[in-house]
């Protein structure tokens, strides 16, 4: 008995983590998956109902708006964060004075919650006393900036706040990537007569492919899950113009007693994340096995 | 080399110096421009929190307050002193502390143990177990919200701090495991082998050999978990309401509660209070914070 215990001690120590994750991650996802095929309203029902919830989901105007918003947000968030991140990383890499201070400033928003971020930007973007008044008082009398309360533009305020929160992080990733490249390569290219622009454009940026990939995965992941920022900034409004899938899911589940429908929307989000993550994990593991 | 050639060379050098100088100025200009974009909201939050509502209506986002007015801070932290509808952050701040401390400690400990087993007591199929756990870093939590709400109800700990502690421990394990596993993998196995020959057992090796050299990764993990849990809103808002809410939920409720007049100065003071613990950690231990972000988030 004692021998057995000693021999299996590592596995016993591993058991709580494996058990908890099996139940709370895999078991729960399976449960949600199952419920998405039932006609559950306020409480879960367990008799199968087929794909009705998915049909209902994709016929729902609100869900379509949510998906639309997610696409707009993801594309802009991704592109702007990566562009700002690369520019800042390359510029910071030029033996800049006070690099540490600048880096700290670029990255601190990452330490703040999306609720704090949203609260701050909501005040800044507020159409009466915020940025609009700042410009009017500066002499631009006809300046208007009402994106926060404008149905067509409100989604871009979420982009502004999201980019502010996350682009410093992309900068940190690229800076780490640039610093890991041997100076020799850059020197050799310069001896061959390449100017700094060519060195970056033709040599260093192409070498950053793994960093692009990583940033892509993380940013898409953040944007699919984005919930707090919308709650704090617009609550999905004006109307339902800034709804996103995560908001749709919680509202259906906890305010509208549409448990089946919310399970279906959660599974759509899960599949979207899986489509990005599984290839990523696969390539990461392959790289690890090769090295 | 002719005199002429030297002159033109010098001219060329001069030109390139001027060009370089312009380039440097451009570089600093762009960097400072972005720095002001990042610093702007923090500046606005701080100055707004010290203004009176009158000053807010009169001035703009950038104008400084006439004097440092701490009233909004007092209201944000301790309320106005009358009964109904008086929400303030103090009790929720403590809720968050009571939630964060046990959740961070337990999830870090479990992560350390699993990371230890997965690297130093390897067995057939252990890398699959790692992958199995790692996947938990990526799931959108919406896929587990409904069953979690039911489970907490079943256990009788819904709408309680204990319930949130459990939730944060469980969903922190994939990350803490990842951190420790990646750290311990770089520690030479010879160290462990030698200790085993000397007769040290499973726990002795962990506590006497690995733990004393784990300080850096413990710091990274604790900071990561602290920031994640302190800043969480989704779990807090879904599984707790009223008195058991953590600070982010309370902040959101405070800002959204539509009293007759919107008090932006109180809102900003509240936002700073809710953000200050993680900001302090970031300023004090920025290096570890970034290391956690890049290694944890590179894979998570």
C-alpha cells in the first residue's frame, strides 16, 4: 500500500488540477453544447430539440448585428494595434533616451481593467463636456464629436478605447522580438549597403513572423471575448448598435430567460476561438518539439 | 585623394548629419505624440477627480482644478452618509481583497505542484495532460457561465465571495501551470536525480530544491493572477450582486446608476481607486508584469 502510494504520488498530486479542469472546463463545455440543442427557456430542459436554437440565433437581427460589430471591431482593433505596436517598437529600438519611461507609459493601460478603461473613455468621449467641448473652447466652434451617442459611430469608440488598452502590449511583444535578433544580421546588411529602412522592411519585419502570429491570436482572442469594455462604455447602445456576441450571450442567459439560445451563442463563440487557437497550439507544439 | 574630393566628402558627411538630426527629431516627435495619447486619459482622470462639478462645467478636460478638492475621493470611498442608494467603494474594495488573496495563493500553489510533476516526474502521456490543461487558457468563458452558475447554486455558494474564489482558482490553474511548467523545464534534471539518489522524496525535492529557486516565477505568477482576478468583471457580474460584489462590478454600478446629476469627478475618483492596486503593482514590478504578459499571453 505504502509502496503504491509512493510510486503514484506524482499522479495523485496532479489529480486535483486534472479533475477540476476536466469537470469545470471540458464537462461544462459539453453541458453547454448539449443545452444548445434543447428548448431551454428560464431553466435548462434536457429533452433534445434539434438545431432550433441555432436557426433562431442566425435569424435574430440582434445576433447578426453582434457578429457584424465583432467583425468591424476585430479588423480595426487588430490592424491598428499591430501598426502602432510595430511603429513604437521600431522607434524605441533606436537607442532612444528615456526608453524605460516611454515603455512604461505605453504599457500601463494593460494594468487597468476594461471597466476602468471604459469609465475613463466614456467621460472623455462624452459629447457635452468631453473632447467636443475641449475643441470648441480651443476655437473650433463647429467641432462636433458625438460618436458615443451616434448609432453608426459608437462601435468606433470601443475601438479607440480597446486600442488604447492593448497596443502597448503588441509593442512589448515586437520589442522583445526585435531584441532577440542578432545584431550581426543588421550589421552585415548595413555593410552590404542597405539603409535602415531596408533593413527593417526587408529583413527584420519578415523575421518577426512568429510575433505577428502571436499578436494576431491574442488580439483576436481578446476581441471575441470583449464584454467588459462594451458594458462600461456603451452597454451595447445606443439601442443595440454596439452589441457583441459576449454581451448577447449574457443578456440572453441572465436577463431574457433564453438559456438554450444563449448556449447556442456561447458555442458559436467557442468555435470561433477554437478555429484560431487550435492551429496556433499545434504550431507552437511543433516548434517546441523541433527545438 | 584630391582636395576637391575631400571637400565634397565633408559636405556629404555634413549633409548626412543634418539628415540624421532631422530623423532623430522626427523619431522623438512620434514617440512623444504616442506617449501623450497614452497618458491623456490618466491625466484627465486625475484632474477631473479633484475638480468641483462647477469647474468641470466651466473648463475643459485639460484645465487644472483651482485647488485640490478631495471631496469626490471621500464620496467615492466612503459615501455621502445618507442611507438608501448611497453606493461607495470601501466595502467592495475589501470584497476584492478577500477574493484575490486566497484565490491567488491557492491557484499559484496548485500550478507549482502540477508544473513540478509535469517536468520532473514525467510519465507516458504527460505532454498530453499539459495540452489538456493548457487549452483551459483559451476558452471563452461564455461557454462555461451557465453550468457554473448552476453549480455554484447547487453548492450553496452563489452570490458569495467564496464562490468567486472557487471560480478564480479553477480558471487560474491553466495559467499558473503554464508558468511553472515553462520555468521548471529549464531547470536541469541532474539536480533532481542527485537528490533522489540521496534519498530525498517527492515533497522534499520540491520544498528543499525547487521552491528556493522559484522566486522569480512565483512573482510573475502572483502578479499575473492578481491582475487578472482584480480586474475581472465577467465572473463578478455574473455570479455575485449586491453586497458580495467585487470592486469592478461596484465601480460599474456606481458609474451607471442614474442619479439626477452625473458626477464625473466622483466617477473618476472611483475609477482611480479601482485601478490603483494593479497600477502600483505595475509600477513597482513592471519587469515581472511584462514577463508574465509576454510568456503567459504568448501562449495564453
